[in-house]
């Protein structure tokens, strides 16, 4: 049961890593064009952050149904493990 929980957590971690890798690959395209510097304007860090957050939200939304399903599965597994441990604890108390 605990191994199944670890596998579910691993699946969630893999999704997280995939989103991070895609965002890392996108960063160069999110940065402002260098021509703005030549015109005497400094790049706006707020604009970069806004573009970054927007793309991150879109990538996360793409995977949200999968993330939600795995999160629900993980919660069920946690409850099942807790119930099993409680039963085992109760059984050990009665045996003592």
C-alpha cells in the first residue's frame, strides 16, 4: 500500500518536473528583444514576470485534470494507510 502511494507521489513529481523543464525551455523566448536596449529603454522585469506567470499558469492548467486525479488518489491512499496503522495500533494494544 505504501509502495503504491510512493508511485502516485512519483507521478505527481514527474508532472511537476515536466512543467519546470518546459518553463525552463521557454525562458529565452519570454525575455525581451535586445533591440529595446538600443532604443534607450531598459527591459521591464515586471513584464517578463507577467509573461512567465502566464505561461506557467497555461502549462499547469493543461495538466490540471491529471494533477487533480493524482492528488485525490494520493489523499485516498493516505487515508487508507492511516486507517490500517490505526487498526494495527489498536490490535497491538489489545494483545498487550
